[in-house]
């Protein structure tokens, strides 16, 4: 029997319940032989309130997160990314370490990493020291401060913050509610480029666009061409980091300069093709 060639790398993603952007952008960065598989969990933001962080263990042990980790592990993912950078910004590098440690207890040995870990690794790979952080329109002041502190703790304090402006139609809408009210569909790459070019400070040595739900992949090449600076986005960094961990092929040309830089060493494959036969929660041998 003939069929498609098996994937050379399988990337898993944990995504909040109402965020369509990671799959869209990881699809735009589609690499031959690489498949992307997402599992969803309920966003921990309170109803009509600001998100100000989660305890790493509590998030990793949330039932829908555990289910996603278990299923992606049994599916045979080579690595799993938490596509929710705000949780890392509020919790710092300690959050990244603890979440990863706890989550790998449910993933059948599959390596887990956070989007923030991937972004900081991507910035370091480019020799960055003073990025301009371009914030999604639904981020609020507590997230601004947390992002600045997280980046400073990683040795790369931002030279400034620039928030994407959705325009007059969104005036009067609480920013923390904008994502749920549809703002995730209102971000367009050309407008991202235009706003960054208008607001770019002279001392920036790079451009960072955090936020897994902040559509910006299609702005990467244009921004790098217009500014001469390296550009890092959340989903771009997740793809780059995940491909390296999985020992997969190089990233696509449309992913900017980052895709030409070496990532972390491959982690090795820990999931088993036959994990389903062993049952959920069973130990999974390396394949």
C-alpha cells in the first residue's frame, strides 16, 4: 500500500481554547515532512477581568492541560510547546522551569517547553540586547510590567514597548476583553509593519512581537527588510525551537533570519508509536 511519507518531525502545541492563531501561523511556516498537532485548554483569565498569572504547577496540573499533554504524548509528538507566553511573563523563568518539569510527568517523556523560553532563546541566538517589544492590543499594564521584568531577567531589557492599535472601532472596549470579542481577527500584517515602522526607536537592536494570538508571521520578512533588524515572534520562535528539539529540518524561508540560526540540540524522541496500546498514563519507552 502506498501513501504519504511519514512525518520527520511532529510538533505538539498547547493552545488556549479560543486562540486560532498558532495553527494559522505554524501552518504558514509549514515545513515539508513536519506536522503540527494542537490540544486546547481553557484560558485561565477571569471573566471580564485581567489575567495576572498562574502558578506553574496549578496550570500544568489543570485537567484539560493534563489531557492535552497525555494525548499529544501518546500521539507521538517529538516536543510540546505551551503557546501562552503571558503565564511565563508573570511567573518568570521559574515558571518556565517548574511548568516544564511538572508537564513532562504527563507527556509520556516528550520534552515540553514554553513559548517564552523559545522567544528568549531566539533573541539570544541573534545576539539581541535591547529589543523593541510590540505588544498585542489586548495586553494591559500589568502584562507590560511583567514582560519588561521577564526580558530584563533574561538579560535583554526592552528599549521600549509599543502597543498595536486596533483603531477607533475598538475605543471604549476594555483591552483585556478585546481578544475574546474578536480582536484576534483584527490584526493584519501590513498594519503591524506600518505601526512598528512609525514607532521604532533608534536604539532598538531587534523587534519582538510576543503573544501567541498576535498574528505577525507575515510581517517578519518585510520588517527585517525595512529595518535591517532581526524580528522574533512567538509562533515563529516556537517553530524554530521545536524543529531543533525534534531534530527536524530547517525552517521555511518566510520565517526570517531566525530560521537560519542554530537552535537548541535535539532532545531525542521519547514517545512511542504504540503508547495507545499501553493505556493512558502508562510509561512510554523511547522509539
